[in-house]
C-alpha cells in the first residue's frame, strides 16, 4: 500500500529526491525522526560540518534477531513476517529462517531466537520442517548457551496433541542451554489477536536495556525496500458469486466431488497456481436447531444466527469438555475429565453429543465460552487466471460418515455440496503458497501426483502451462476408486493430451480390480522413466493426503532411485532429500 507523502511538493527537492526522503522518513519511528532533526540542526549550527572537537560516537549496531518458522499452511510464515516488521521498528536487525533451510549447527552462533511452529496431524512437525526438527531433537544438536529465546506454538484443539511441536521446541531450547526470554503461547485456530499481543511482549522482553549515550543504527535502505515490495494480499474476506456448481462423480459413485466456479465482481485477486482459497462456511441449520433444542434456547434468534455463521459447533476436544464442565458445573462431565477418560470419549463425537450426554442448564453465554470461532477452510485452487479470468475454481469432496450411531458431515464441504447453488454468495480469502510453485523456467519438465481432490492444483498447473505455451513436458499421476464413476476432469485431461499441455497421464483406480492399485504403485511401475525425468531436471509435485498417500509416494520415489540406479537405501534417501533441498520435490498436503 502506498505510504502518504510526508514532504510537500513545494519542498526544495527534485521529485526523485523527495520520493527517496519520503521512503526513509516514512519508515522511521518518532524517536528516529527526532534524532535526525536534532542532528541536522546541530550540523547546521556547526556550519554544515560536524563539530571536529566532539565527534559523534559510532552508532550502536542493531540487535540481531533470528526468527525461525515451521509452517504447513503458511500461518507460521506469516507470523514470522509480522515479527520481523515490528522488530525493525524496535531496533532489531531480524532475519527470517524457514526450518526447511535451517542449518541447525549455526544456531549456536545466534543471540536472540524467536521460533514459531505449527503442529501437523497427530503431533508431527510440518513436512518441510521434518529434517531440521529431527536434527534439533537428536543427539548431535549444538549447545545453545547464551541464547535468549521465545516460542510461539500454533495448533488445533480438535487434535489430541495440541501444539505438540511448539511445546517440544520450547523444552528442547531450554535443555540445550538457551534462556527463555518470554513464556510460550499455545494458540488455536483463532490466533490473530493473541499472536499479535505475544509478538509485542516478546520483542519487549528481548530488547536490550536502553542506553542514553548510544544511537542505534537503523537500516533505512532495508525499511524503504520493504515498503516498496508488492503489497500482500488483503487479509479481509471478499464476497464472490457461484457461477458453476457440478458434481464430477457419476450418479452411481459412492463419492460426491463438487467442481465450483466463483466469480469476483471487482476482479479476482492476483493468485498463482499452487495457491489456496479459504471459504467461510455456515453450519448445517438442522444441527444448529438440534443444539438449540437440546439446550432449551430455540427461541433465541440472535444466538441461532451466531451458531450458523460464527461459532464452531462440531469440534469436540478435551478443552471443550473442560469448559463445558466449568460453565455448567456438571459433576459427571467433570468426572470424565478427572478420570482421564475424556480423550477417549470424545473420539468420533461432536458438541451435540456432549450436550445430550450431560444434560445441564446451558445459556447463550455458555455456548460462546464453550465453542471457538468458526474457522475458514482452505482448498487448493484448481484454475489459472490466464485461462479463467476473474474466476477461481475449486474441487471439494463432500465429507459424510457415521460414528456412534449418528450421521456426521464436514462443515464446509457439505455446505458447498448441499446448500450452495448457482447464484449463491460466499465469503472467501486468498491464501498464497509460495512453497508450491511451477518452475520459473517453463521449459522445465514437471511430474504431478494428485489422487482424488489432490489433482486440483495440477489442473491449474496444466492450464497455466497451456496459456504460456510452456515447452516443458508434463506428467500426471491420478488415482481414485473407479474409472467409470470417479475419473475427475477426464475429458479435460484428454483435451490436454491432444493439445500437448499434458504429455503423459498414468491412472490408478483402486477398486476396479481385486487387488487395490494406488498412485505409488504406478510410480513403481514407471520407476526407470521417472528417474530419467528427474535426472533430466524435472520438478516433482505431490498434493493430497499427508498421513498415508504423501508418505507412500515419497517412499516409492526413494525405491525408484534405489532400484534404477542400484543405490543403497541410505543413498536413495539422500537423492530424494537433495531434490527437496533444491525445491524440486514439493508437497501440498493436508
């Protein structure tokens, strides 16, 4: 966003000079401006030269600050950027380091460290942070004596191992000799406000004691360059219209996968293939009414509106049970917590189960305390702006299942599948992902592995490569259950093969034969060709399930290297790790 000009047009400077001064002064803090004003006044009084008898003391170097982030969805990375921006204004010289790129041995030479870490799945580090995290937790980790640190942990209370990675890092830094400068914060999905407060207090705790006779050096060039960088995408939701809504599965499929096209009236944001779009969903009205009936609050229209669009009424965690017991005073619910059985009991259950299993007087205020804000859901963008203009396309699989004798459904997926039709409005927000990008050189070959809805970003990749007439080859591995019923975008892939934007496609339909076949099996079958592509410089991409598919695919690539090049398991693993470090093996997993 352009900064308001400080110097008037009547100032005795050329336009270019005035712009440069605006950039410097606009980036300065009030203290820095006051110092500069005094310095210039003194310089003028001395006849334009600094007083020779009293040379100014050299400025005190800005305090170094290393900001580490371990991110899967981009939240930790964004907060690391927020820390850096505020740190510069507070006299620090920050550097941001992705755990993916971290040289663990170099940590011993740092002075101040802030670590921001997300927890993935059941207590695992983000995939990109796996190597460095393992080294830091291992026996070969360096001593960190003399370092001041603070850890910000991000997580999701719907998972048992809430903020496990941040907690582990916090304990590990201390065990290696570092001194905790500020207490760790463990934040849920609604982290924006508490994170901002934590960042402010942490930088205050890390700041050196003020010195009256020292002037802090400020890197105005870095600040000005930061101001001139391309503005970040707006963090405010925008309203879009649904212009296409199609079930991609046949009527005989046991799955329901919705292709949805969204139109931005005032122009689509500048998204890139690989980015995601967050949808702000609404809860199932039938479930909202069931909760209101169970709590005796059916007549509260304001509460009903809040439960529809603002509160998370499905997630059930140990924290939810604790809040419920405290708010209602229910003895049996408290007994469930005290006995240590709450963790097992909540498995497969939702908020309605808690309310019905432990009847109590529940007020609207109680529900606000018990529940958390309803978070948006992120979906990989399945289109290229170069082909679809001011639209964004998504591919969303409706989640439906049954546990404890009750039908369950995914909040956002069934909102889109059941209650959103053409002409409907949705609130959305762009979520960039700079770690899942096409190669800069369109002549580079690409290999894409995306079973099910994991194919979404690769539809965008193929559209983009077609639009720019990329000379590089493209190879897609796609899988689902049945060829006849579940071959998502089949006709589009056939067209892409004909026009050359897709060079090759290999499919795996797991339930079309007695023995299940998956995309990793197709990789095994084409091991020699796949290694030849990679040796020729191809980039490899995986999108989809993190718990099994992504791990199985990676293992298949390691096997391919081992078999084709006759490597030991360790050397084959090192070959794939080298691809990852070169950003030629990228994952977008969930």
